[in-house]
C-alpha cells in the first residue's frame, strides 16, 4: 500500500449510510495545510438533511448490529484494524497534511494507535458478558446492553486516533456512532469510516458529518441520540455537558489540562529531560495531557534547564512530509496567535525565555520550541492551557511543596514523577490529583490503559475495559425459583 496516496480533496464532505454524501448547502470549510497555509481541500458543514439522514441510518443500522453476536462484531473491528495497518503510510501522509504533524510522528502515533484500538476492542467484544448472582434458592443475572446511537465529537490534534478511540468501544458494545471531526481537521475520519465499511460494518453504523459547534450542538441535543463523547476544551465541554444533561444522555468528556511533571534531584537527568520533551513538544505541544508545568527540585534545576536548552537544538524543523523532520507547525493561524499571546505574557510577567518562541519567517504556522525558566505559580503561562510548544520550569524544594503546588489547579488530566526512589514515586503519584499518571515516563497512551481526567479535565474514561462501562448499560434480572410470597 506504500504507493497509495489519498487525495486531500475528499470525494464528498460526509460519509453517511455506507457512502460518501455531499450537500453544498452547508457552510464551506477550507482544509488548510499548516506547513504552508495553502488550501488543500474543502468540505461543507452538515445541513439538517444530512444530520437527519445520519441519525436515521444510524438508528436503523444499530438494531441490525446489536442483533449480531459479539464475536461477529469483533471480527469486523479486527478486520478494520488489519486494513488500517496495511494502509498506515497513506493514512499517515493524510494525517500530516490535515494536522501539520511530522510524518515521522504520524507513522507511529496516529493510524497505528487507531488500529490498536480497533484490534483491542475487536478482541474483547466476545467477552462482554454479564454476571450470575446466587441468592440462595433464587438467583439473578445481569445483561450488558448497548446504549443505542452515540455521538463522538473529535479534536484536531489526533483526528484518526480520536475517531477510533471513540468508535471501537462503542461499536464493540453494539452501538452505532455519528462522528463529527473538528472543522480544522476534517479529512482523516472519512477514511476511518471508509475502512470500517469495507471491513463489513453495516451501512449507517459509523457515519461522519462535518461542521463546527452548530452541528455539534444539533447532534448533542437531538432526542434520538443516546450518548455523547467529546474530546475538546473545557469551555466546549461545559456547553456539551449542559446540552446533553437536558436530555439525560450518557456523557464522557476528555477535556483540557495543565498537568504537572515533578522532577526530583535524584532523577536521571537525560530521562527527565526526555520526558519533559515528550510532555511539551511532541505534536508541537498540541496534546491535552501535556505536562507543561515542569517542577524541578532546586538541586537539579539549573542542570535541567541547561540540558533542555542543549537538547532543543536537536529539533529538526522543516517539511513535515520529510521523515527527518521531528518538529512541525501549529495547526492553524489562530492557534499560532494564541501561543504568541502567551509567549508575550510570559515575558511581561517576569519569566525568563531561555530559548525558542520565535515565529519563523516562512509560510505556514511555525513557532520554535520555547523554554521558560523562573516561572511562578501565578503567571498565566503556569495557570492556563496554552496548547503549544511552551515549557515552563518551576523550582521547588520539598516533596510536600511540590505536591501541593502541582495540585493547585482546576485541571486534573495527567501528572508525572521522575525519581530513582521507587517508594517516593508511588507515594507522590498517590497524592497527585490526576487521572492518568506516569512514573519515569510521560505521555504513553496504550489502548490497554484507561485514559481520562479528574476535576475540570473530564468525566469518564477512554480505552481499556473501563471504556466499555461508558458505552453499555446493565439490565438486572431477578429469577424466583419458588412460589411468590405476597401479603394478600
């Protein structure tokens, strides 16, 4: 499949009821290649007619799909995973064109992780069983049933991965899904739908519709929708959660973060620097779980900053489609403006810009990796989610101080600890208020491990067996083996 190249102008804007569907009555959405700023495609937002067709076909297909055995459903997902792996390179190239992320990264982190999710949930679909509950002579049992029609709303940083992370557990449990990608990155989800349909998914079971918040709002509030799963910002999450609550819909939210990494004096310096690079500059810093508040203990802080500055020289900035490039542009002009605003604020509030933070004089949306030292807790760069390549170093002295300051945030998505003291590692992780944590590592996201946050960073979990709880519901059945006792 290495010779296969996907066109950045899709066959049509939407994939509904097993086929591409166009309706140019919707608002046009330009697809912009972040590396150059060029328009490389165009789609249209879903009209009411497109949305209705997606909902109606989804509900019809869901009844058919739920009637199949879990093993049959699992085979389809496993087959889709195999197709996705075979087409990893063209899918990765499309993802790079959609997001601007380096091909070096998308080849190993995007369609591959999507395939992992399809394979994992395809493999455990047949194990979605209930429970037998002995009650003396009587007994009870539970049945795990699908929710019905689910809506997935994606973010622009990992379009293929997020589509699969939501689709795989939903489909494994017997649901249908309508997926709305971010209007910034509309291309990849269409290929996910195409592959799932090719693998044997009933027409209508996984539909993709394009659009911005208005389309998402229409899907979220429709009474025919049973579940909403969002990956996005906290402000968007608040709106979607409130809208879904009005209809008492099932909801999962994977929202933003301002996660801490605590690096103790005894940490391996190279590993700590490497972890902070993965937690700040991978995907040009556009990852919700990023550890952008890097607390470094006083005895190691100066060496950490010096070594980080040195290693940042290894960033290869260039054509994202060149596999030698390891640092790409930001996703959009708007995101670049946001990051530039925080860079100016950091300097104005007294932080020391050690290196980077420069806007490159070239087409596209390029800012070099920025390293701030002397950051304090009240600075905006230490409190607010930036979603760009900006690392803030904060100095701390004692374990208790580091924990307290790390927890002093409304967010709670992720946290990391670097230390050679394994007792300290587990002790500190146990006290950090975060849902997804790392010891001597950062930003690993295997599908076998639940992913999600606490506090304002989300509700529920994605991936692993935990995701099945959020895409199914239990029916309890009491069985009386003897005569019914009644008062009259």
